[in-house]
């Protein structure tokens, strides 16, 4: 007897932004655990131009007295695990002056 294995890849046709909004409560809970708030999305996902390999760019504010010792690395890793894709995390203080205006203009509150 011969066994044939089929692999079926199910694609989610929704935009990443729609998926982020659906998982908003989980994303915000993880942010709060790490001392972050005002979670915003910018970059290709915010513009609706993401591709299958795009990462998710988050912009967050934080309270220096509440952040975990691993901030923002722990936040990044927890979000990557939740979302199953690459994530970048920036704080307003960490935005390069070269892209600051663009990032703040396109950032969408989650």
C-alpha cells in the first residue's frame, strides 16, 4: 500500500491590519505586561501595502517605571509568538529624525 501526503496551505485573505485589530485585546495585554501603551502600527501594514513576507512595525509609548527589564526585546518576542510573523518595535524617542515625520503621520492607533 502506498501513502500519499498532501499539504494544504490555508491563506488568510484578510489584511494584516484586520488581523491585528481582531487580536487587539491580546496585543494590548502583552504591551501592558511589558509596560507599554499607545500601541500604533506604521509602515507597510498601516498603509495596506504589506506582502506575505512583510513584518509588522509597532510604535509604542511606555512608562519607564513600569517597563520590564527586557523592554522592548521581550515585547517584540511575545508579539512575534502571538502573530507568527516578524515584528519591529519603536518608541517615539527611538525614531530616527530622518523618518520621524513619516512614521508619526502614518501611525494608526490599534
